[in-house]
C-alpha cells in the first residue's frame, strides 16, 4: 500500500501568496512531499527566503514575483509553471488582503484593492489553470476563503464580500468543470496565528473577542489550514467538489 499523499510527488502545485503566513506553510507542506511547488508574491526578499526553505525538500521548486492584482501577472504565473513542469495539477488561490475600516470609511480604492486580489485574481488564475487542466482531464483548484464568507465581523465589509464571492465562485466553477475532471473546493479558516497577524493580536480586546468566539481552545495555526488543503489536493478527496471546509474551531457552529 502506498503511503498517504505519495501521489502528490512530482505534481505541479501553484500557491499564490506563497512566501508568507498560511501560503508559506502550504507550500512547504507540498514540498515535503516532493511536489514541484511554484510560489508567487510581491516581496522578492520573502520569496527568495521561502524558496530556500522549499529547496531543502525539493530543489525543483520555483518562485515567480508579481502583483496578482494585475491579471497579466496572474496569467504569466500559470504559464511559467506550465512551461517549467509541463502540467498544472494543483492551484491554491491563497493570495489575499484586508483593509480593516468601518463600512462608512471604505473608499472605492479600498474596495477595489480587496476585491481585485481576493476574488478577481482567484477567478482569472483558475481560468488560466483550467485551460491546462482541461487538456489533462484532471486538476484540483483550492480557494482559501474565510469564515467571513459565512458570518459578518467589524471593519470587514469588503473582505466579507470578497470571501463570500469566493465561496460562490468555487461552486460555480465546480459545476462547470466537473465533467472535465477538475475538482474545485475551498478552505475557510478562522483568524490564524502567524507572523502576519501578530500585530493585529496586540490589541488585547480584539484577541479576547476572537478567542471567545472560537469554541476550541486557542487560535488556529497555519498547519491547521495546510492539512485541509492537503486533503483536498490528494486522492482522498477525488469525489469532493464544490465544497468549502471550514477550519474555524467552531466559530460558525453557533
């Protein structure tokens, strides 16, 4: 019997926003399985540092710098991965941003910044990847949504809207591409404890409010999300599509 997840070795796995936080942990998780991981991000220094960590497990992994709010950069990312490795097997749409403001203070630029990266780039990355997956008659697309797709929260009108749209987009693409062997799913995390959120949790009242809403003890960690992504990318989830797995410690159960 083959070890679990061994089928992911040598698969081409693209992780957007893969140089920091959740994306970095997801990328390393796949690299440990000897997948050919392609990470993207805007920060070249962070990309290079993460790529060095990926090379410990698989020296074939590559990094592509670019701002995925620019659709040309999105298409270039997918084409670079396909050209390098000859296939696009797994796409993880992880790149995202939040601009925390009361709804009355959100500007048009704020709205466009959040929606362009969180939703628009994910759609066009999926579209570009699907062109290769259709030819292969196989592929996995995994969108990193949020519990905020299902509940509201303060200072997150644009963010909640973008993640709610991402969950619905997941269903729509799953329906359209199922006949081509492409599975499209999402993972919806709660607040995650990473280096990127450390400053946010310096607000003691905010941290206490978050912890009070999570039924399980403590805050979620990046590896909790990577586990759900790994499952969806693997053969264990070959009959799962159009689904969103909530990794929220029970926040939305109440």
